[in-house]
C-alpha cells in the first residue's frame, strides 16, 4: 500500500493505464489515519482533504484523470489574468497566493496546503484573477488539465459541492487576513502565520527565509528580523539559515493575534467534511 495516492515513484512505475487506475483506487481509500512523527507531532497522510471528502463514485472518477507531480519551491501554479494550464490538488507542501502592487510590493492573501486547490477560484466565474500563486514550501500534488477538470466540475454535482465549500472557505480566510493585515501588530501576525503554516504541514521545522516571511505578512525584512529575534529570545521559536523551528507551540499561540483561532476553526471545518482532524502537537497538549 502506498503512503498516499500521490506516491510519485510507485504510481509512475506502473506502466499500464489499468494498473494506474487500480492503484489510485486503492490509495484513494486511505483516509486520514494520523501517524506519530518527530517529538510527538502528529503527521498527515499524503492525500488531499477535498478529494477525501468526495463520495466514492466522484472520487474514483476524478482520480482516474489525476497524475502525481513533485512541486518544488517557487513553482508557479498560476499567473495573473491567465487561465491555468492545470488544476492541482495539493497533498503536501504550501502554496502562497499573493497580490502585487504597481511599485512591486507583494503580500500574501491566502495560504493553501493539502486542504485545497489553488486554482479553484478560476472555476467560480469569468472575472480575471489578478493574484498569482506559487509553491512556498515544496511538496507534492495531483494535477490534471484545467479545462478537462472544468468539464468534470460542471457535470458532477458532488464535485461542485466540494469545490464551492472550499471557495467559501477561501473567501472567509481572505476577509480575515484583510482585517488582520490592517489592524494587528507584526508580532501577532508573524506568530499567527507560523502557526498557519505548521497547521498545514504538521512539520516541526519550517523552511522559510526572511524574504519570504516579509512578503507573506506584508512587512519590511528588517522588521521581520527584529520580531523573529524577539520570538526566539522568548523561547518560542528557533530561527537560523532559513529554517524556523516551533519550540513552544502554546506560547506561540498566546503571542499570535486573535485571528489565529478564527482561521484554525475555518480549517477544521474543511477537515471535518472529510472526517479528518487538523494537526496537533501532542507534546504541547500534555
């Protein structure tokens, strides 16, 4: 049995189409059975929450079209005002959706992990999408031709329901981020954002440069350096050479702004549709 239905080497090693379909059907039945990881962390399976939420018939139909891909850091998933070539169901890693101003300033407006499909917004209507999306933390995914998925989406009510539920989730998240960026201090926003990333990766160490951190929370790099240093001095994180280790999860939650529990609740609502639970640090919970 594969560790998840994205298992790149194992699936690509199957040469016949029928073998690939049978393999995807087997691994699609692997639900979110969480397994122990480093220091008591609970890890995610290599699956996508939205696919796991679908009824079996719709899930099988979709999986027969999807192909596994490796998504390296900075891989572009879509560009502004351009119809995507592919749709991606992430199974690991983090994608950032960002908006860029005329002066080149960039800030993140949405974060996508294994709970989402970055190109889902393109299915909701004809308006041009002005944001861009790229992989911020490398990972894996399942992809298919965007136009082919659009036809599948139009023909299958169950897939429509899941995609629309994710669209509502994204709208609510963007609304929260807009208020957060306007009203909350950098320390609270940075603490919240680190927790958001950990919730989507279930990893104790996050590969994040100061440049990325500054872009994601819409602040200057020097400000992020100072704030990250303050969080480190308080024993909440350890930061060195583009790696952030969350040392004290509970302390970081206390340092975060009020938006973190709101965004966490929204994420949990998506996971519940699939009968799954969001990341938990068992050591911190003791």
